[in-house]
C-alpha cells in the first residue's frame, strides 16, 4: 500500500493512534477527528489588467472548547479544504500544549502570492475578510499569518474588519505590523520558539549546544529565525539551508561546511524566502540539489517548510549522525517516516510543540490589544521562553512517565486539556 501524503489523513491518523492509547469514548473521537465548522467561499478580485479573477478561500474552525479559535491564513497554490482541516486540527493541539486559552482554526486561499502585485494582493486580502467577517472576531476566531501571508496583509485585514464592524478592532487578527497593533517579537517568535525547544532537548540529552550542527529546510519566516537563534543564541552551526526558488520553480540547497552566516543570507533573501543564488555563490557557498539539506551529517534537522516532507521515501536519506528532529513546519513528517525515526532513536520535537511560539506570541499580541498597553521585545521573548520551556517540560514528563515518543506524549497532553474543557462546558 502506498502511504498517504494527504495532510488531513495524517492528522486524523495521528489523532486516532493516540485516541486508542487514551481509550477515548466514541463521541469524543468523532468530535475531535473532524472540525466543528468549515467555510469555503469565492473571492472575486479585480485585477490590474481590468479583468476579474475568482479565487477560492477557506476557513476551518476545528475546536473552540478552550477559547476563541486561533490560526493562520495561508496563501499557497496547493491549499485545499484538507490541508486547511489538518492545519486547523494541529492548531487546536498547539494552543492546548502551550497552555494558552484558545482553540484551533486555519484559513487560506489557493493562490501563488508572488504572482500578485501589491494592489491585487490587498484586494484579495480584504475580500477574504469580506466573506468571513461575520464568523471571525476577537471572541470568536482570530486569524494570523502563515505561509504566503505577511504582517502588512494582516494590517489590511484588521482595517477591513474594523470598517465593517464600525470600530477599531485590533484583536480580530494577530501578526499585525508593530505600531499598528502588532506585538514586538512576533516576527522572530516561531523560529525562536523552535530554538528554545531545541535548547531544552539538548539539555535533556546532555549535549553541548556549542558543538551542534544543523541543517534547515525552508528559508521563510520560521526557518530564518530558527537558523539565527540556533547560531546566535545556542552557538551552534548551520551548514545547509534549502529554499524554493521562485524563478526556477524548484527547491535548491545552499551549504558551507564551515557554517552559513544567517544574517547575511537574510540580507540576500526576498520577502518570499527566495535567496539570491549569485550572491550566495559569490560568498563562497555551494549550491546543491533540493534534498541536500536532508542528507547532511548534522546533529539537528529542522524542517521548516511545508507538510509531508519527511515521508517513507525521503526518511532513509537522513544521516546516521542526526540526533534531533525539530519540526518547525506543521506536519512535516508522515506516519511511515515517524515510525522509522522512532526505530532509529531520533529524538523528535513534534510540530505543534516545536513551532508553538508563533501562536503563543499571537496570544500575547491579543492580550496587549485588549489592554491597549504594549510590552517591550525583551518582555515578550521572556514570556515566550517561559511558555515554551514549560510546554516542553510537560511533554517530556508525559513521554517519560508513559514510555511513549514525544509526539504521542504531546498529543496526550493536548487532547487531555481539550477533553477536560469540553467536559467542563457540558459538551460530553
Ligand atoms: N500560522 C502560525 C502557526 O501555524 C501562527 C498561528 C497564529 O499565530 O495564530 O502556528
């Protein structure tokens, strides 16, 4: 049988596996393996050439037992109802494992952002709100950025919602630009959160952070700050980064055995995470094929791009030297690959724990919006570190006590918290 790479099948498969371990009742399983509400809608956009193009938009609210649902909006060509369902479900577990009082949701538009000019992008972004504004809100469902969306786009969305609501409503969306209701530290938050969980893992495994090397898939927001944090905060070396080259329509890796200068790489990267090949080569770096990042002899692998990248086929390319897999991306590992990782004893920091820093700082942003009082960057990152460290500790404790891998342990912590909220609200 060929393995499934459908993200929702993977999300449901992971859930079913732990539901069995926890011996959950049938109605609870039914409620949690499917989203509570789903929206699919058309967004007609007037293009700059005078014509109209119709896009499909999505929003899925998986569960809101613990509070308003929360999760990003992704603009990507491969967006479907199933990818959004999976990502919404993982948001529920993410907020629960990080112990923030929010549920899970996700949204998207099937589009390649890079093909739109600024005006078209603004109209599409405002159009998404036009369709969804009755069903989102600070006490209902709070979107945020994800792949292909930016703080500027969140700013437009907040403005559109505020106009329709008739009052300034910054708490309807997070990841806004700083100075327009955004939180300091939100840009770095997901990547730095990944680094905090790696730091805690290294401590647990008694490994010296300064001697560690890493290889990263992706060079978008999460990957950039995970790589920076890994070198600047932990003192490790990043030897390889892969990215999606928009002009050539293919993934490429850039590497240096001595280590890449991440701040320099950022300076030659555009807003879509596309690195300038020529400048990278001028700096003495080597360009390699897409999968090179995966087979490097490193201690830590950080997939920070899209779902399903580590599967039954690619997992065998991982070097014997790899000790830790830190999942910066959502759903990067299929169940077949996961079984191989467990067998090989690679310590996995599962996605919804590893990358919970973005959602957590989004929560801080909405708290600041409610108070209309803003924290310093140091304060935000300190609180983030505390939350991530605590979440890591809870999952590690569950893993040790129950004798299960970190992914199952994270699910156990998260599902336990959601079921408890559902019970207290009288849903069960
Ligand atoms: N899109 C991010 C994620 O997958 C952030 C979600 C949020 O901030 O609400 O975690």
